[in-house]
């Protein structure tokens, strides 16, 4: 395992309102000292920006892309179709269908264009950060060790008997 390459994750989302969920992804990545860039990149309202972001993601040294999207939630899939970097989709809870539309849009990718999909909302945003850390940990000992410590601490926090 090598620690020489700068580890960086892109956190993208379709709109400013998605940041209330995606901020939890950023917090988790920062807790593992994983550098991240946060950007608003809408598949529908800024398609040229989305295309340019995805096509330059590898050149910009992103190891993982985490894409939060609500409603029709095309962002994770569209980005995944333009790069071979792992993409993790975070379904944002929507007003109309409570995020089920987002979840189904992200999880139902056609074969050949995979998107790792996590749970809805805050829990999914946290898990996306942990998922990215586990991917990065395959090549980075420091991140892997930090993730192992995180899991051990989590395990120890569970009581054996109720109070």
C-alpha cells in the first residue's frame, strides 16, 4: 500500500438545498483527514458543468465521487457514465415523494454503469463518506487504520446489557 498519492474526494450535489444532507459526508471525510471538494453540479440545470466536471475528474485526482441528488436524481448516474472513478449516490429526501423517487432513480442504473447507492438522507450521507474511506483505505494505510479504529470505537460503544 502506498501513501504517496494525494487522496481527494469530490462531493457534488444538484442544488444548494442538498448541502444540508451532504455536509455530513464532508464531516466524515474530514474526520479521516481525507481532502474533499464540494461543488454544486446539476445534471439538469448545469449539464455543461456536470460534463466538464466528470470528464476532468480523473485529471483532478479524485479517488471517489459522492453525488447527492433528489427528485429524478440523474446526477450520480450521469457522472458515472462519463468516468471510471467510483461514484456513490446519496438519495436526498424530497418533499413530494419523501426521497423514494431519488432512491429508485439512483439504485436502478442499467448494467454497465454502476453507482454505489446508500440510504436516504443523513444516514446515507454519513455512510457514503465511510464507503469512500473504505475504498481509499485499500491503497492508503493511514485511512485504513483510521477506519479500523472508528469501527472498533463504534463496536465498544454498544452496551452488552440494557440499563
